C-alpha cells in the first residue's frame, strides 16, 4: 500500500467533469517525487498535465500568477487544505492523507502521557482522519481529550505552519498537547504557541517524544536576535511575491516605524527568502520578514543577520512585551 492517498480516481473524475484542457500540478517538497507518475496517469484523460517545480510550502503559495501565460485552466494543489478564499483559477485541493496505522504509536505515547489527564489532540491535514481513533484510544486509557475548533482553519484539530488557532482555543483546558504527525515542524509550532508540554507521536517511525527542550533553546536564540537587531542602523523589510504571503501594507507601516526610530529601512521584494539571497545585501544589519513567519523560525541562525518576524519586531519596537508576545505566538499571523 502507498504511504499516502493521492485520490487519483476522484481527481480524474473531477478533471473530466470540469472539462479541463491543461492542468498544473503543485506539490510540496517531500511529495514532488510522485508528480511525474501523477502527471502520466492524469494525461490518460487527454489533458496536458504540467508540474510546478518551484518550492511550495503551503496553500498560501498557490500557482496563480503564471496561469494565463501557460493557458492553464485547472490547478491541482496537493498536500494542503484550502486557505485563500477566492482563487484566481479553478483549483482542486487534495489533502494527501497518510495511510500509516496509528494504534501502536499512540499506545507508546501513553507512557509519556501517564502523568497527565487532560490532553489536547492536534494534527496536520495528512492525519486528520486518525483523530477519532486516537481520541478513542486515549479515552479508553482514562484521559479527557480536547480537540480545538476555532473556525479559522479547515478541520477541527488541524494546524498549519502559521495557524495554531485550534490549539489556542483549548490551551486553557489542557495540561499537555499530543501532536500526531511526521516531523517536528508543526509540533514545534504547537509547543511554541502555547509553551505547554508537547508530545510528538510520529506514525511513520512510531517514535514518541517530548519537544520542550528544543523550544527553550529556540526562545533563547530569538530573544538574542531581537537584542542584536535593536542595535541595527540599516533594516531590510522583506515582502514576498507569493500571492498568499504578500503583506506590502504592513511592510510600509514597519518602514515608517523604523524611520521614526531614526534608522534606515528599505523594502526588498523576493520570491524565495533564503540566506543566499540576503547575502547580496551586506550593508543591511537586520531584516523584518513580512512573508511566511516560519522562514527563520526553526533555524534562525542559518541567516547571517537577524531576520525577525512581524511579532518579533513588535517586541523590538516596544509595542508588545516579550512575555506577552510569547503567549500570543512569536510567529502567528
Ligand atoms: S505562510 Fe508559511 S507557515 Fe503559513 S501556510 Fe504559508 S508556508 Fe505554511
């Protein structure tokens, strides 16, 4: 059995029903390797199937700007649930649910959960279908389970890289969060946005562990970077060219605030915010990133200069105290 469900039957039925001629396949890193095979199968319906090879980390980064140039009449976005309200081109979302079994991993996690009774359950779209099973296993073990429902995200209990509203909606009721999913990225987001114990239960390798040591280290690093950025004279304000991440209005406000502090600020437009791109600006001492707030979060030291999120800049400018901002979430939008 494949590790993920790409819903090819549904896709092919929808492509035919919509009468598409030219479709664009957009997949996140980690799933791109499936793209050529998907394209081949989809082309059996008689449509031309084109793959986007650009990086794609979220549904905020829909393939939109080039659709007319290549006469694309349907975008198929894999791996993320819908985020933008009105797409410019007809778009089908495929969650790409995991087929990994969950029971053994949750049974293992009960060891780490033994001192807690009130548990917040959280996951990504890939494992959302497992929440009922996980809830039943935890209840059977005598736990009380909470699943967030903030109405700001597609599924109850779901998180994305920058939306932890479901977690926030239950944080006062729970003692610990149990995150079901592979990799640390989203689980770290849960821990950072709540500062509560967070246990990761990975159904792919069946490993379970507590994340909080890493969170404390990250918080120290970010505090130190804010202090370094305070001494900066020349700021770069990063604005993304990705439609769902572009925040020019906020960039203009931040520019004014910096100039009112007696410092210099320039706006820099970028598609991919990577260390190599920023190395081209050796006279800039610090950056404020108005694009994806997670870009510099999990490995802040990969950039030569501090790259602050908008919320971290609010700490630097004195608009919000550090402790208060930790509660709000240093990288929440
Ligand atoms: S802005 Fe960043 S964290 Fe948020 S959905 Fe997009 S890629 Fe993910």
